[in-house]
C-alpha cells in the first residue's frame, strides 16, 4: 500500500503533524494538555468514522500519539495515563529504544492466518480435483460445493493449486505475509504479535496492515523541540528522497528544509560515494585475493541485522565500512563539530542503527520521509510550492543510485572496473528479507564464494522503505532521472583513503 493515500496514511500524517506542532509551539506548562487534546482533534464527532465507535478510534489515536512521541504503548492490563513517561521523551536527546515496531492491540482486527477456505465461486465440478489431491481427506462435498474440514486440514495448499475456478482462497495476515523472517505470530486473543527476537525492524508489516495496527516510534517531537530551541541542526537526506514530496524538485526540498529551521542540507549520496570506493577496495584486497570467501554490503540495517541474527558465523563477512548515513554524518561533524545531525530517509530500521552506541555521537535524530511531511504540515509548508534555492551538493550518479535495489552493487562494480581493472567482480544482489535469507544460506553453504553480495531488506530497495510516500515505479523513475543530472558518474578513488574518526 506504499504510495497509496489510504485513510491509514492520512491518520498517520495527521498524528505526525499534531505531534510536530506541539514540539514547535507548546511550552512545558501546556504540553500535557496539548498532548491529551490530539486524539480529539484527529477523531471528531462530525468527522469520518473509521472504527466501530468513536471511543475506540480515539483510544487507537492515543496509542499512536505515544509512539509518535517516542514512548512505548501502554499495557492493556493496568491503568496507565496517556502522558505517563513523558518526562523521558520531553528532551531533544531522546534516542529510540527497542522494540521499534509495535502492534496497537485495540487496532488489530485479529485476521485469520494460514487458513484455506472455499469461496462461492466453487462450481461443485464433477472432477473435484481438490478432494483428490488432499493428503488428509479434509475435503468433501456439502450442498453441492467443496467443503474443507479445518480440523483435518494441514494447510499444504494443494487444493488451491489444482482448482480450475480459483475458488479456494488462502487467508493469511497481510502483516505476516509481508514479513520475510516470519516474526509475526498471534497472542492469546488472536491479535498479531511481533517476536522481537526475530524482527529486524524493516517495517514491511507496518505498511502492509490495512487496519494501521502496526506502527513504529518517532523522534519528530524531539526534533521539532530542538529546532524550536534554536540549536544548529544539519539535515542529511537519503538518495531516495527525490520525488517523495509532491512536485518538489531537489532544490525545493532543500529550501523547505531550511524553512523548517535546518542550517544546512547534505545528500547522503556523498557518504554513499565514500562507501562505494571503500567497499570496492575491500573487495579487491580481501575477496578477489581469496582472503575472504565473500563480502556482504552493510548499508541496509535490516540486511545486516538479518545476517547477524540468523547467520552469526558470517559476521566477519559483513563490510566494516561506514554506512552512507554514518559516513555523511561524520563528514558533517568534522566541519561542524557543535551541530546536531538529523538523517531523513525512507527506512524505519535506520532508527535503531542510529541508537547504537558507536553511532549515537554521529546521528542525533532519524526521521522518515513520511514523518517529514507531517513536520511540513505543522509549519504550513506547501509541498506544491516552488522555491528558488541553491541545489543539493553534487553527489555522483553512483552514490545517488544507492536508493534502488542493485544500485549499491552496481556502484561498487563500476568502481572496481574503473580502479581495479585486473579484478573480475562477481556481483549478486537480493531484495526482500525472504530472498536475502535464501542468499545468505547459499553463501553459508559455500555456493557463491568470491561474490560481493548486496542485500536490501525492502523489495525494490530503499525507495520501497516503510517511510516512503511514492509508489515504487514512480520512485525508481525519479532516482534514474536524478542520477542522469549528476555532473559526475563515479566517485574518485581517493575517497577510499578518507579517515572519518
């Protein structure tokens, strides 16, 4: 549902706008009152009704407000006030705390999972192939139509595969189907439950739930508060940003961010340039020589977490080069040591990457493109307006291409061909966690030695991240255009020698 302006997205945008607004405008005396008023602004008595009652809708909005403030959901088994724990969030230094992805219990529809049912499209055909292939004899004819005995069914799906009328449907939770690591189960009430030991925070469950029952935490309040306090804050924006904000061109986005209060704006593609030449050097010196069997890229945090959680013996094969977010942030802080840095991107998992102790001093805030739109709304910035502003820093086409699946591997391959002509690169890329997991299994089994392996947790790459606003095909076209207008194709080899301490 990414890129579709559903009611879920509209509500999320309203929440982000209201939470940002209190960050920009509220003082400590009015803060509690202003937070408590948000659910009543979002869910009005004369407004559209999305739930079975206005009270349930407000209860769900209340939990969304807590998450947008960076707080955890309230427990369902004891009374906890809406603003309980606000003191810990009412600071600009608030970092994300896991779990990042959370299911709002009152919003979950308790969808049935992994169940086969016969629809009214069944013709009761004479061949009855569904019954013939069922290994447990769970299918019989009832009132002239096929009927599946759920007590006998083993969910093999053979009946569905042979039905000539496609009359057998598989009921599966959209969130569960979207999860490539099978981290979503059920609680005692049949509601979705995330296994945080398995979850890698890609956010695909969040964007796939049609009830908006899964959400992540945000730092928009803390960021707005810090901007209000007049702190020097520099924005670094991920390559996938182009096209994400209505008709805004890159220079218009730059202008809008300055209007919001940021002192400067950098492209994270600059850090991607550093990463491309550094990982090309790493591959040439370690993998091409046989010292390492293969090299895994490190820029996607969900991919890195997947490798570390599910294939711990392969940790040494993950590139040790700085991710583009961190490389850009360190470059910024070398030039502006007193500034704070906010990463603006498409990715939910970057929020946890920035919370690592080794990264905290580099990246102070992480927000998504979706959350930034809420901040624009809070400040009355029209995404349709055109501004005459100076352009973005001129990153290379290679760095800007990181936004699309295969772009990281492609940039590294081009650097290898240009700077290490004696090395013949072997490149593989995987997108979506299920495919990534299969690729890592092949690597562990020694089937793809000598390869540079790019992994992207989101199908399509960063442009398909949980925090994006644009449909995948349109986003890919925008990135292709942005690459084409870059004055440079490849980063210079000297970037590999830069030390960012």
